[in-house]
């Protein structure tokens, strides 16, 4: 049996108060999420719309749901309604759709821009050039219903923590450049989401403000 409560307590001791923990509950049952909730955890991360909706309907309403998976345009509407933050905005096109959908819903959607920092081609995200091109564009400047809160990245899946550290440093560097060039008067651009069960300590050392932790809280996924 995984000691979810003990795991959360342990992590809270390891991690500075200023760093937010997103408990990644994908594939895990509602009962596990409730155990974490009763241990004080309030932010949970899911990567599939259907799963997020089903769980959200059965759980306390003060849970903050973060969407952390690749998002298809046709699913944006429900995600905008149900998620407090979309951490995985991986294209200009997707951000445009989010803006339009949020406008229609009369809300402002909190988003992180996902950067491709890993060696693996399979991972999604912007290059710094693509992001700069987007932030410079008139289309971006005209968006009123998205609030860019910062950046997110997933390091290469490896035991080589020095390689991971280099990738996180790169993400921090791009964050700083983009903040200075495009978000100087916007304090809301302040979040760096980096670090998972295997590399969260490195993420924090390199400046993470959000870590996304699944298996270290809920146990390995089947
Ligand atoms: C699954 C997932 C995590 C959590 O992974 P663990 O290694 O179980 O902590 C974090 N971020 C994203 C984007 C994920 O898909």
C-alpha cells in the first residue's frame, strides 16, 4: 500500500513553501486523490480531458486542476471550463484557440508556455525562436482572454542529473529572456514549472516555482 499521506508530508518537508506542488493523479482513482486532499493537497494535475472531468465531478470543488497533457483544439472548451491552469500550451495555434474559446466563455485562461527542452523528439513544446515570434506578433498582442503565467518544460528521461540540470537551466534562461523582453510590466509572468518525481530537487535548485509530482505521491502507475 502506498502511503499517500506520508509521501505528501515528506515532500512538503523537502520542498520550500514558496514552491507549489502539483500532485499528478493521472490513471489514479478518485479515492487516492481524496486521501491526498485530506492530507492538505489542493492542486492536482491530469493529462486527459475525460479523466479530469470524471474526477472533478466526484471531488471537492476547491481542488485546483491543472491540465498537463497535449491538448487538441476540439477539447479546449471543456478544459477552459474545468482547469485552473493549462500548463501545456505547445503551439501558437492552440493558444489562439484557447483565447477565442475563453472570450466566448467570458473568462481569462491562465496558461504556461511549454518549451521543448528534452533530447527526445517525442516531447511537445516551443523552441525559443517560435516563442519569440509568437510574442512579437500582433495576433498575440491582441489576445485578451489568455494570461501567460510562465513556462513549463519536461527534461529528458534519464538518470544523468547533470544533463537534466542543463535542460532546466536552459528553461530558466529562456524564461528570464522572455520576461525581460515581453512581460516586464506583468508580474503574473512568474511561474517556472519544472521537475517531476525523478528530478524535482534539481528543478528546485534551478529555480522551479512549480513541481509536478506523480509516482512519488501515488506510487508507480500501472
Ligand atoms: C506524468 C507527468 C508528470 C509526473 O510524472 P512522475 O514521474 O510520476 O512524477 C509530470 N509532468 C507531466 C507533464 C506528466 O505527464
